[in-house]
C-alpha cells in the first residue's frame, strides 16, 4: 500500500518530548513508569536519565542517570554510539557507582555486536558527591528511596557576592581593593533545579533543596485511592497523598510531576490530581502526561 503524504511527513523521531521555559532555561522531557524516562535542560547541556533518546537529545553531552532500571537507562548505548557515528565528543555519563561495572560490560557487548567503538566517560557517584559541570553550574547528588540504589540530583548555579566585611564600602573603594589583589567577592550557590528520579517520599525529605529549588521535577507514580500509599512506598514510589501531605513545604516556583503509572488513563490521572491539589500548589504544578 502506498503511504499517503501525511504519513511521509511524520517525524522520524517518535519519542514524545514535552517542554516548558522557566526564566532563562528550558525543561524538556517525558516520563511514564515502566515505559521510559528522559529529561534535559538544553541551555545547561545537562540531561537526566535515558530510557529513550529523542534525536535532539543527542546534542547534550553531560548526563546524570538516577538508577539502573531499564526505563531510565536503556538508551545509554544509543546515545554513546550515535554520538560516535556523528563524530561528536564522547558523552560524560554520571551514575550510581554500583552501575559502572555492569554499564561497562553492556558497552563491551555493544562493541562486539556493532564492531565499532562505544566511547563514553563513565563517572560513578556516591551520595553527597558534587560535580563541577562548568564555571556556572555544579550538580550534587543525594540518596533517594527506591528498590535499587538510586540518586537524585540538584543543579546549583554558582554566583558571586561581595564579602560581608566589604559591604559597607563605596564602589570606588571596592574597585581599589580589587585592583590591589584582594578577593572582594565570595561564591554562593543557588539551587535552580532538582530531579529526584524514582523515589518513595523519604527521598524527598532527605534533601532540603527538593523544597527550595526554583524547579522540582519529581515522580508521582500513583494517584488513586485504591493504590495505597504504603504499597507505593514498598515499590519505591510516591503517591499523590505524599505530595498533598507536604503541600506547605514546597517553595518551588515550578513543580513538574511525572512518571505516572500506565494502569490509569491519562485523563483519569489529570482529573484526580487537579481536583485534589490545594490552591497553593495548583498554579505552580505541571502534570506531565
Ligand atoms: Zn525505577
């Protein structure tokens, strides 16, 4: 059968990507439980998880993988080999330390199948580690509460401010001090974005930046009354009830809730969440389905 014009126009890349601009950066991604999870901020050249690789995501060189479940990591060899084929620099992929050995073995298997190299800088992380990504950005990691070892990530923007001992001085005095070689400013770090990966609510409460960062991307796998929060926690996931119980703590400007279970129809999920969210959260929450 001949394909009609509309079919030929269908984009090659069928990985869904939702997108929203927040201030001077853009959040792109998509996440459904047991299906696929991937996120990135193109302006920062940072991505999180790779359950699938939308074609455009290949341009992002720095990645942070939360854990080893396939819906979060399956496309790792795809990213590595695509970048090699297109003669781009090998990506740098951070992940929980325990994943390094199996991921190296996976890439070796890919090289045997592919008869080509699969070059990547793999970096193992432990909770509390900080990665200096660039002059402007750092990423720290914290332990989340999932069925296997799992990390959440905080993206910090590095800024400078005048040291407190110089704040009483006038502009020209500060300039003279600086010219004489005195370090007049000190660095401080602002939490711009948190990505939790998969976690029961204990993983939210362990890191204060979860509640303070400008943007929070987190999971809310279960939402209905018959999916009990206790069971969600056993599976290492968060329930709508957990988010509601913490409603007053979220200081974030934007909260993206994702990783919804496929057991419910998207419209059912949307309806339940929109009805139950308190006024204080409704305007700041995006439900990504
Ligand atoms: Zn998982």
